[in-house]
C-alpha cells in the first residue's frame, strides 16, 4: 500500500520544522559539542530520525528501516569505495617512499605554504572535483597536504573550504545535468545561470582560503598569486558554462588555473616565505602533530616516478568519468535491485511537486563503473609500477580496510540518516520552511540548496531533492525558475564543507580519527558565511541586476 508523505504532521509548521530538524541537530551536537566519535553521533542521529519518521510522520516502520538500509548501501558504494581506495593508494606511495619525493617536488615549485594551498587544495582539487566528485578531491588533497606537513586541522579544514566553487560542475557536470533532467530545466540555460553566479566565488574563495589559513596580512602579501589563481579559474568557468556546456567546466578551468599559477611563479615570488603549516592562532599540540620536513632535491627520474602513481590516478579517474565509458561498463555489469517494500511505495505530494509522484528506490550495483573502482585499478597499476608484488598489494589493501573501518561505518550511518530524511519527508518540511519566505525567497531559496547539501552530502542529491520545489516557488513568486534552480546548486556548494560524509573523508585522509567535531566547528562559520554571500548575490540578481538573467544565444 502506497504511503503519502506529510509535511506538517503536527498541524503547526514551526513545530513540525523543529521536529524535522531534530535528527540532524542530534548528530551535529554530538559531533561538535559532545565530542562523540563520528560513528556514535551518526548512529544517534539515525535512531532519532527513525523515531521522528515513524512516530511523528507516521511512516510505516518497515519502510523506514528499508530506507535506512538503502542509504547505508549507497554509503558503501560509491562514497565508501572512493575513500577506501584513495587511502589505499596513499598508503602505497607512503610506504614506498615516493610520497616524500612528491612532497619535495611540490616544495621545489614553491616553499611558501600559502601558494602550495592554492596549487593543491584549490586548483588540483578542482580538477578531481570535475573528473570524479563525490569525495575524491577532499580525499586526494587532504592526503597530500598532510604529507607535506600541514597540521591535521589545516589539511582537513582547508581542503573542505577549497572544495566549494567547483562542486556544481563536479563529476563532469553531474549536479547540473541531473537538475535539468529530473525537473525539466533547460540544460544550457540553467548551466549558464550557474556560470554567472559561481565565477565571483571562484575569485573570492582563494582569498578566503589563504585568509583562513594565515590571516589577512599574510593573504595581502601574496594577493597577485591569489588573483591569478582565481581569475584563471573563474574566466574559463564562465566561458565554458555559458558557451559550451557543463561537462568540462571544472576540468578546463582547473588545468588553466594550475598552468597560470605555475607560469606566474616563474616571474614572481613572495618576498616573505610562509613556512608555518598550522592554522594561524589555532595551533595546539593536538592539531599540529605534523611538522615541516626538510626539502631535498631529487633526480628528475625519481621525481617522475614519484608523480607516476598520481598521474595514473588522474588518467583513470578521468576515463571513469566519461559518460560513454560509464555506459559501457554498466552494460557489462550493473545489476539493479528494487528495494521491496520501498520502491514506488512512497508518494511525494503538492506543493513539493505539481502532482503526486512516486519515489523510486532501486539500488544499482554499478561496481565496474564506480569511480572507486577506477581509483582501485589506478592504485594496483601504480603499485606494480612502484614494484610492489601482488601479494604485498593484497596485504596492504586489507590493512587499509582495517585502518578506515570506523570511517566506512560512519559514512554508512550518515547516508542511512540522509536517505531516511528524504523518504520520510522530513527534509522537505525543512525545505518548505525556506520556501515560505515571500520576497526574501531568493536568499532563503539559496540557503535551501545549502541545507540540501549539508543534509545529503551531495549537490546532485540536493538538486534532486529541492530542484522541483525551487521551480514551483519561483513561478508562484514571479521569479526566474532558472535563477532559483541555479541558486539551489550554487548555494549548495557551500554546504559541501559541513556535510558529515565530507568531514569523515577529510578526517580519514589525514588520519585524524575521532576529530570530526573539531573539523566541523572550524569549517561551520566559513560555510554559513559563504552561503550567505551566495544568497545575497542571488537576491541582487533577482531584484537589482536582472540583466544577468538574460540568456546568451
């Protein structure tokens, strides 16, 4: 029997909203203030979500349980699979000694830690976001930064802050493509609109990143390098999104940005070299365990060998991101398993959708096409190039599973929580609270996108969740549907740094286990502040600068 979602279960929208928010509050308070281990906080949030869904929203208990299981499976594949295999590759390079050579080669470009952040966390991370998304860039950049000697909090928090502006076009444009496909937006129009919002923040975020790391004065010292990095990313981001399409926006922009920054450093270097690897004014004995290492010059052949596993990773991740490759691999093996008792058994109802719509729940075991599989193969190939024996690779893989076991459990529990909120309708209750803000809707609609990513951990999932609501609300208020659809995605990128799964990925990559609460407390202000700025920018687009809504033909 089909169950219809209820968005105001207690007859009072304020109280319903507070109850809907309770599971997320329980998890975040457990992480950020009670200093609970991440898997325990996630488990508490999941239990609370089950109680709210069943007791308050009237969701059948078996459906609620199946929704949680469905989400947990999604947590293992693709998210957990990416984390496991990127840490596996990092372990191989670390034990082999090649990672130390890679660190020294980066320091050879510049010893200044601020510029290393621009190159690795922002530009290199944006490339991986464009090619793979779904946690890959944070896992890669945080692992490299911790190896370079950055403190665990700096490596984790700054990787999360940097991984914002590229997110809307991540995984070859998946979030925007999904928004258009699921909710009937014109793909090029909504892509162009996102491309008129995010370039401003692509310039701002590198400045923000260095200020957060080293302070205002230290940021001003290298403003030419920051400006080159941001502009050389923002301009291609605008041009590709407005005149080509969403698929290659991040990849092209990231390559241009890295090339421009490295080229600029040939003619310009900061007067003062910043060698500290800890966050300014936040260095404690707990978060500064990694110390800067002496830089050694290595032979060109050794440097090439050290970079080879990461070059192999880049090639594999890019190939696995190509839609035709994914389709071919799915054609070989991608069995689908409809979740009995959940698939098409739940209906979304107006005003969230124009007419009652059944929610599908099909788990696709796309193991071959999963990005994590491409990373695993790259690690195996890279390991063989590094002269590991097959037996040594197998042993190291199982050691890595043991190393990240609690992180994988946390991701499973958090995805179970996020999926349950979607199927029970509690997240929609939160979204409707934002939608009922009238003339302030451009701002709060943007914050709805932020909330969606903070809850689900994915800009794609947030667009699926709230993209239709944005369109309906915009039409009712006389606003541009493309503006608000794009705002959902652009606002969502700032929620990426506080979503639970990204924080777990960062803590795992830096081996800073059980410190997820410290990371959350550090990045929370940055997330809210940047999302607020996006909301203000969208409001200006709606009411002050409407010419930005014009479609470029």
